[in-house]
């Protein structure tokens, strides 16, 4: 029953939605340039597969590089902010401020500064991801068990030894939570950058297809984008399990297995 609820039931619900969608389009005779049927979208997905793969690869690069850029700057900044409270007071407002400014307001500027190539989209994706990485890492470092820290101090561990051997391992679940959120929303930054101005990418393809009333191609691009996000999220979940094998043991123990 648990496997049914976890795997089979979501698939059945998804297939039911597609069936209802197909019937509504057929019975109401809705034009394909307004709402194409799922069968029409699947045909477009196959016919335009080469074009979709090309643009998907461009968007994938933007998402991945933007995520890695946010990771490389976000985690060290969070560690510095934790170790040096004056840096937290100095940078925390800017970290929050990076999320309060509408990304559509920044995208045209990045296009002017870095061009219409991949660089502006990578930076846009990094800006979107940066907040989740920094905030989750900082919260994880602050949530370390104080008894464990006291034990290490009794054994004369240095501040940096406590950081690398206690705080960072304890913060890993928070870091991976932020990373999974970040890699999922990196699609937003990449697509916004492409919609503002690009030569390739799924956002660029959707803009062109929408202007030509090729709505089925827009839906096919959305499916590709969803697949990219789910694929990267699944990969990050796998990395989390490999990096923290003890977490599964603790979960099984807490469930009485």
C-alpha cells in the first residue's frame, strides 16, 4: 500500500488529469492555438525533439552553472557570517535585499552588462538561488547541538576544528535542503533571463512559439523545463544520500525498523 501511494497513485492522478484535459478539448472543440490537447503536445514533443533538445541543453547549462556559482559564493559567505557576527550584521540586509528586488527589473541590466549570451542567464539563476543557499547554511550552522560543541571544547578542540568536524556536518541537512530548493528554482532565473533577451534556450523558444501561436510547442518546452528541474532535483537528492549515509539509518531507527 505504501508503494502504491508513493508511486502508482500520483501516476494515476496525472493520467486522469490528462484524460480529462483531452476530453474537454475534444468535446468543446477548443482551437489548438488556444489550448492544444495532450496528444497534440506529445506529437509536437516528438516532431520538434531536435530543436527542443538543443534549447534544453542551453537552459540546462544556465541552470547548472548558476546553481554552482551560488553554491561557491553562498556557502563560504554563510560560514563567514556565522564565524564573524559583524559580517552577518553587514551582509544580511543585502542577502535579504537580493530577494526583494523584482528579478525582471535586474534581467535587462544584466543583459546590457553581460550581453545576450549565457553569462547573464547564469548570473540571474545564481541570484535566484543565492538566498536559499546562504539562509539554510546559516541556520544549519546555528542549530548545532551545544552539548557536542562543549564536548569538543573539553578535549581542547580549536574553533576551526569545531567548525569542520561538528558544525558543518551538523549543517549538512540544512545545506542540502537549501541546495534542493535552489536547484529547483534555478529554472526561474534562467527562463527570466531568456525571456528578456537571448539567442537560444527554452525561454527564447517559448517566446518565439507564443508569438507564432504555436501553443503546443510552448507546452512541449514547459515539459522539457519541468523534466530538467525534476532531473536536477533527483540528482541532488541522490548526492544528499551519498553524502549523509547515516541519515537513512537514523530515519529507519526513529521509525522503529
